[in-house]
C-alpha cells in the first residue's frame, strides 16, 4: 500500500483509510441503516490485511457505537498489527439522542475520556475538531478555546497529533497561531470541488496534511447507485431523508456524472470506486482519502485506488461542483 507523510508530522499513512461512519449503524440522526457488528469487525481486520494502516471514526457515529466497534476490532488484534485510530470531538448528544455542538474545554476533555474508554486505548493517534460550529455557517465563537484544549491534551500525551475537519481558510487562520495544525479533513469528490479554489492551496502552502472524506459522494460515485436502489433505502438511512443530493433536481445531474466516471473506469480497466477515489488522490495537496466499507468484500472494490495513474484523469471533464450543504454536518 502506498503511503504519504501527513503534513509536517512523522506519520506515514496509507493513501486510503477505512471510514467507520456507517459502522455506527442506524437509529440515529445520520445513520446508514442497520449494520452487523461482526461484519464491521471483519472489515476492519481485512483492511489491515490489505495494508490500510489507519481508521477514521467519531464519537457521534452511532452515538458512541462506531468507536465501540473499532475498540472491539482492536482488542482482537496483536498490538503490533493495530492500525492508527483517528477520531474527533465537538459533536455531543443528549440522553435522548439529540446532537449538539460543544467546543468548551470541559466538554472536549469529557469526550476524549469517553473515546479512550470506548476504543480501549491510552492515546489517540489523530484527534480532530469535527465541526467548527453548528450550524456550519455560524460564527464559530469557540474554535480558539477548542484548539487550545487540543494543544494542551497533546502536550499531556493523550493525543499524538491534532487536526480539524470542515474548517474554512478563515477559521484555519484563527487557530494557526495557537498550535500547529497537523491535518484538515474536508469533503472532496468529483461532485464537490469547492475546496480546490482556496482551501487545498492554503493547506499546501502551510504544510497541513489533507485527508479528504466522501470521495465517492456518499455512494453516488460507487457505480452501484440507481433510482431503484435509492427508493429501497431503509427509513433510517440519512441519505433517503436528509440528503438533497439524492433527490431531484440534483440526483439526475449526479447520476449522469457517475456514468462519466463509469466510462472512464472502463477505459482504464479499473472499478468505478477505484476511479472515483483515485481522482481525489491525484491532487498534490491531498495526503489520503477516507473510504467507507461495511463488509470485507467492499474493500476490494477501491483498495487499488492509489495505484491508478493520475495522468488518466487529464481528459475527464468536470461534472460540476456541489455547494456546501448542512446535510454533511454529521460527517
């Protein structure tokens, strides 16, 4: 598995990592429907066998369940074989499951202790502020306090590296004087290219590693998405109830873009998921991509993405940019 150094850190991470959002299961605001925990654990183990050396999760995925599943998978492995674990803070929930936002120092410290317990580890390899604010376009008054807290926790040894997710350039500028930003996690795919204008160049200029999420646009670029499949989504799959990209008028445009990716994949002798993920990796500012899987066999569909020659994308027209929407705020 090809690796690349994450920003200015010493971490050498595989160019694809396993995203564990869907492993949180259904029955919460941004669930993907019911998920078998045994399948999740088997998927994590297979990912490591294939050379993937990091997992991405968050407390809010399944309201703690995804982290617990990751912890279960780690316990079954020899310590020397365990992948790095990247998780997050700032999304908290009430006893009734209502998701809220909190970047106060006391809240982050509680979140971290809960994550360490669920994961069964003493340190977090990369700890990230999940969202700067809620709603996402709000003023983000607490990002300095949150970032100062992460810096102190790093100094204490509980966090090895610290980063942020879903931050804009202005927000990065606000926290950069406080402590080095090891990484940024933005959404990036053929359907959502807004980060190319300012955000990716900024990260390249300042040595910030970039780990992109949703490179297959939540499955729209998987090569398997059809209107019939979307109609059959369970009621607790967030894409059916909350995503405008799975509804008209965006859906027709997105499915047409997916067909263009399918045609390119066919010409390259590659799978559609490989091609979609590889497209994001071709950008020089992108360190790696987070790709989800719910069963071990799904890994085989995209694990070869780092091997796709970036020259292959020179003739691919731009399907268009999807503007930022609140539907991504679980991620």
